[in-house]
């Protein structure tokens, strides 16, 4: 098993998924999971590393992440989407961060995007629960020998029952297992302009899914997480939905998630 970091790239219905290697400036080995309606796999050499492709009939972003984790060729991996372009020295710094933190199962880096221009923490160190909710998937790097069978909840994420929250649930579950999660406030990439595949505005469905996600993360403290989100993001959603309706939608999402899981 290789010791250098490998990129785990999830794409959907792409006829030529290999062109993303150059477009995203991936300068290391990469495993591409292409959910495209066929089952196939192949590999080829690239300019900076080996390129492995798995075509799959399965659907769902979390399903894709889990398939990538199961088939990775390296112990150290980082998640990736098709709208993330890496800095030239990103993988050097990712590997160095892993070397500095040999007992950490997860490292979280900073990817610049329209809604976030600075890291969520100023210093390298443990990532707390509240800041875990401000992370998105491609910022997460994983040491598989420590995280073991930890996987993404397939009910959450694009293509799942609930459209968001899979990365936050993943980080919460890691903490529950005693896996050390460290935040590294170094920019490794930036987000390319692209339409979101799941975000359709701050509507009732958004808050419904958010409510279910908070229950999956930490049902014991659900009210705290839900209320802080409503208050902190008020300026963003106030023109689309009232706070009372958003709150009710979040409670409805929580109730559905709890009811479904009590039946199992």
C-alpha cells in the first residue's frame, strides 16, 4: 500500500473523467469513482501519478465516497469533487501535515470558496464539534489505517434521502469512536465556479434535511445546533422563509429521521 496521499474523486455520468486530473491540478495518484450506469475499471499512468478509474452503476455521493475508501491504494487519502482545483504544492503540504500528526485519523484542510475566504481556525489543532459543521467533504483527508471501517452515512448527501450533512456526520462519528481529528489551517485548493448539484435555496426542504442531519450528528444536543444555525444564518434565508417555518421544517426532518430509525 502506497504511503503518499491519494485523491478520491467522485464524479457522475462523465464520459471522459480523466480530463479532471489536469483540470483539477491533481499532482499525485488518483482514484476516480464515476457513477455512470456501467460497471468497469481500468488504470493508466499520468504525468504526476497513477490514475485508477472505477465505473459504477450505483448512485449517491456517500455511496461513491464509501466505494472510494474501500478501493483506495494508499493509506492516506483526500476526498475530492469535480469543482476543486488544487494549489501546485498542495500534496506536498498534505503529506507533511500527516507526518506532523502521526496519531491522527483525520486531517481537515482549508479550501477557499465564495462563502469562506479564511480558515475556520487560526492554529493547527483539534477540530471541535461546532467547527466540524463548517467543513465540506473535499477538505477532509483520512488515514485509513486509523479510521478503519468508518464510512459515510448513505442516507445523507447528494442522491441520498437527505441532501446534505454527510461530511459533518462523518466527523461527528469519528469523534465518537475516539479518532483524533485535527484542523490544518492551510489552503490547499480553491473552488471552481459551478452550479451546485443539490442546493436549491433556503426552502423548507433545505431545513428539513438540515434538521435530520443534526439528529444524525448528535440528537442529544439537537436543539442547540438547530437554533445556532437559525440565528447565525438569519441574513441568508430571511428573504426566502420565515424563522418559524424554517424551525418547523427542521423539527419535521428530525421527527422523520427518528421515526424511521426507531422502526429498525
